[in-house]
């Protein structure tokens, strides 16, 4: 089957990123050299185990966590977030969850969880509103950055509020880790933390979960069976995938935080030349690579997306997980968009290698599509 060309016109990096050169090389090298099962007892398996533990220590260090055994390698952020929410549900934790969490948090959340609203201009939860909850809840869940709007969330402050109140704090950092700097602050802020390799040049199907030290040796388990991952996740570890994830992170670290210049120029150009665009979460702090907007006119976003695709540009109508369905996005609902507006939303998310020219090209392509689709 013909494979799509990876190109500078790819603007859907929040859905997934291409495998980085370092990740690919490390994946092949680790698969060739350390293919033994890290749980086996002969010398070569011991070397695989040593590599696994070195990678765990490295990740713990990057996250500002002093106890590497709190770090669990998983099949991605979905598994990790599901595990935290199921643990909360099974242990009867009263929970408060932001209204813009990823479906893998929302759908597994304990029944009756309180939904924390976001500010419709900035897309961020209001810290003052959160101050009301500790005392009433056992767990607060807030992502680090939203995958649709790009809105950065006040996770550090919320983590502090939780710590002072003795409430557990879960943060889904899938759109933050490997995309912006400052990851070492997560250790102090969070009890539970999750991340995903394919959002920053690592392979798909690899990620991580951090649990509080008190859960080691307890009932918490992401998967049950063997004693791998300090009893927190059964199953033979994907050592090559884990090594590739860390290689991708190492390769990216010096480039973080990214630069919002291309995105900002794109928005200015579009605001000038395509009147009637409504920007989403533009008033707040956003991921440097993300822009979301409601298109003018009557045509649905899908028609724009198809036109852009023909011009060689890949963009999204929302999160990759929801866009295959016809359901309106709960994030757009939380941002106060009406049904009609939700049908005209486009999200673009660039990569570290998207050049200013790529962003200009995207703006031009939208104008070309607009010439056909607008009255
Ligand atoms: N959380 C957020 C914020 C995401 O954006 C995603 C992916 O879209 C996930 C969780 C799920 O990650 P994974 O694909 O690793 O399961």
C-alpha cells in the first residue's frame, strides 16, 4: 500500500508526531541487543533489566521524582489515565475532574465526579473555583495542557492547593511532556502523572504513569498478572519502545520550549485576510504549536479539511479521538460553543520543525479554500 509522505505540511502534531531519527535508531538497536526478557535470570536478561532501570531513573530525574520505583512504563497515556481513574472509582474516592479532560480520563472517571468548569476566554480552569473543593474531594484531576485548544492549565498551583489540603492530584501531561520545558516541576506537584511517547517523536503504544509511593505494594495495578514494574503493571516490558521514548525526549530537550512565532504570524495573517474567524482560547496561555478557531461562513469544517488535504495540508477538526465520531466535542461544549460553531472548528498543531514558511503556506491554503467555500 502506498504510504503518505511525511511533509512540512503536517499540522496535526497534537494527534501524533512522526518517529524521530534518534528514537528509530534506538528502537532498532535495543531490539537487536536487548531482546531478552528483563524478568529472566541469566546474564543477558540482567543487562536488559539494568537498561530498563536506568531508563526509569532517567525519566524519574526528568520529572523531578526522587523515587524511580514510582515510575511505571505503560502502553501509553490511555492505559495510564484509565488506571488512575479506575483506582479512584474502585477505592471510592470522591473526585473532581476538569470538564476538558481527555476521554480516557472522562470515561473512566468515578461516577458522580464533579466537573470543574473552564474560563471560556482562556480555556483554563479557574484556580479560585478549585480552592473550594479540597475538603469535599479525595482526588482532583487536571491535565497540563489541553489537546484541542492548547490551553495551558494551572497544574502547579492546583498541585500546591491539593498538597496543602491533603488531596491527591492527578495530572495528564500527554500534551506537555516533550513539548514544553519545566517537566522537573511535576514531581513536586503531582501524586499521579501520565505521559505518552508518540506526542513527542517516540513510538506509539508507549507511555508512563507515576503513582504515589504509598501505592507501591498496595492494591493499585494498571494490569494484573506478573510482578513486573514493581507490581504496578503486569506484562513483559517493551524495552525497545521505552528506550526509544527516552531517546526521543533526549533529542527534543534542547529544543524546548518551542517557539510560537510561526503560529502567531499564522493567526495574524488569517485574522487580517479571513474576516469572521473566531479564535478559541486565544486570550490565555497556550501551547506554542496550537491554534484553534471557528471558520466563518456556513460550510462544515470537514469540507475545509478535505480542501486543505487536497492542497497537501493535514489539519484536524478537533481531537483525533473524537473526530472519528459525530459527537460534539465536550471541550468545545465547555468552551461555550454552540452546535453550529462546533461544526466549523479547525485545530492546527505544528511541530518543532514547522518553519515560518510552513505556517505562511497553511494560512495561504486556508485562504485558497475560503475562496471556494465562502459566499
Ligand atoms: N491525554 C491527552 C491529553 C491526549 O492528548 C492523548 C492523546 O490524544 C491521550 C491522553 C491518550 O494518549 P495515548 O495515545 O498515548 O493513549
